[in-house]
């Protein structure tokens, strides 16, 4: 079985993508998982049903910026790999409060790299050869595309928000630790994720939940901004494949070739909600346009050719099938997101500077 007797640290494992990675690893591999998560506002251990008590799973509430706490975990569990998914990720929040993004995404990544390096340097030659540090990043580090073209692994970085700048900084740190110290690192840059268990501040769950409540559906600007959408389970599979077979020192872009404008996405959500949970009126009538996000990038689109060619990865879901599964999941799992609302989360507009 894949990853048999291998111990993997998953940082940010109570987050959206991190929890999908852990669910995949527990279901489809023999890996031992240590979930390292600070449990910020967007973390949710309810996204890991059945993990607590699993013989191959341990949870450690730990900030990646705390060197002493990380060192204790490295010494206790002696991991064979680190998958770094711990990050502040919401662009609007980064506009209003960039300091937390710098602290977690930059300082936290630096601290994690230092402790991973200490662990790696103290390991036996065999364990050093096996060790991997996989850093999970975003397409937003590349900035904005025009109407044509795709982001490749060699595209120059040009981040336009505090969030994307912090992630670009962390990517550079990971590469530098490989070049300077020899730490066996790999970087992935993914397109926009969606799917079950996504925190309600993101576009797709935000629109689903508001649509179910019959509330206005606010679309930024004219809704023409385009994103390349990746179903989170497909991303989780791509990440574990990269950890297993990716080349040290390389970068892999992960995207599903599913470009859609924000308005197209919201309209399709409305249609699916009308099919699955009919209301008194068609949900498209709830759509309205609001002031755009400052510095809103026009278009992101990834060229995933490298991971397709070298690792044989292909997404299982196209956008239609993935979105239908997502809308149905949020309709069928209202307790999951209602608990978040009950804890005090409010979907007030932020990020206008």
C-alpha cells in the first residue's frame, strides 16, 4: 500500500484543502498522519469525520510559527515528510489585516523550514534520502493574466494582494532552503479550489448558503473575472502523487482546465439550487453587482501539462460534475455550515481597503 509505515506531517490539516488531504491519506494509503493546526477561525475538525480515534491519526494543536512546539513534534514523531498547507488564504481579509498573513504565511513557513531542516540534518542517511517537504501554494503568486495564455512553472511572480505576496514570499523561502541547505523540497501552485467543507467566506459556499436562505447574491464588479476551478479531492490526489513521485527541487502547477467567469459560476449555482432545493422564485433574480475588490486580478489559468506528463495526474471531476457534487453536499450537510454561523461567523463585506 502507498506510504505504508510512513509518517506525514500535514500542517493546516483542519482547513479546507488540508482536511481533504488527510481524508484521502487515511482512506487510500497506509500513512500515519500528524495533523498540525493552530485552529484559527477557518479551521474545522468537523471536516475530518472518523479521524479522531483512527489508529493512524494524531491531532496536535500547534502554530507553525512556534519553533519550540514544532521541534517537540518533530522529535516525538520523526516524520518522513511534511505537507505544508497551513496558511491564511482569504484575499479580502489580507487587504484589511495583512499582518496575520505575513506572520503565518512568511514567518510561519520560515519557522517550519528551520525545524524541518534541523530534523532532516539529524536523520540517518536512509531517512534523509526519503524525506520530502512539500509546500502547497497558489496561482495568485503569478498575478493577473490577460484574455489569453496560461501560467506555467516558469512564469514570473507578480503578486497583487497582500495574500498573494505572502504566498510568493513563502515559495521563495522554500526554494532557497533547497538551494542553500539541500533540504529536499517540492512546491505546488494550484488554481481555485472548491468542494465539500469549504469555509463560507469563499465564493462558491458563500453563494450556496446565501442562495439557500433567499438572500442577495453579491457579485464583485461585472462578474467577468475568470478563475480556473479545481475540485478539492482531485487536488488532494495530485498532492499525494507529487509527494510520492515528484522530483525534488521542482515546481508543479495543478489545475483542471476549468475556466469560468465568476458570474457564470454564480448563475450555475443558482440553477443547481433551483433543481435541488426549489424556492418560491428563481435564484438568478437574487444576483446583484457590488463594488469590485481592490486590485482584483482579471484572470487566472494554469497549464498543468507538467504534472500530467511526469506524474500521470488527471482530475476526475470536470466543473459541471464537481459543482453539482458541491452544491448537493452543502444542501445535505447544513449542520456543518450552520455550526460555523452559530459560532459567530458573519458574511459582512470586507476587503475594501
